[in-house]
C-alpha cells in the first residue's frame, strides 16, 4: 500500500491542480473520515502511526484522518 501511495501521489496532485476551479464567492465545505483501523486496534496499529489521530465524526469516534473538500457553487474543486 505504501509503494502504491508513493507512486500515485504526484500524478494525483497534478490532476487536482489542473482541475482546480476559480472561486465564485460561494463555497461549500464537506469532510469525510478515512478510518485506518478499528478503535480496539489503535494501540497495535503501526501503518500510519505518525499521521493518524483520534477524531470524532457524525457517527462516533474513529482513528484515522479527515479529508476536507471545498467546492464552488458550480461543483468545481477549489
């Protein structure tokens, strides 16, 4: 998984840069959780120990990351 993420990161960032829309004055923000492991396995988890943290979502607590996305009123990614 780590090798795959390293190979995809640069093309993904360049794709997002090319698809970036201009702000129109109206923006919508949404977030989604990227759960790394189950809450009972937090102490044994070693995959992304330095970047993952505990967080709270709409449904409850989780261990992982939060992905935030901002779009304009026309659906373009800002």
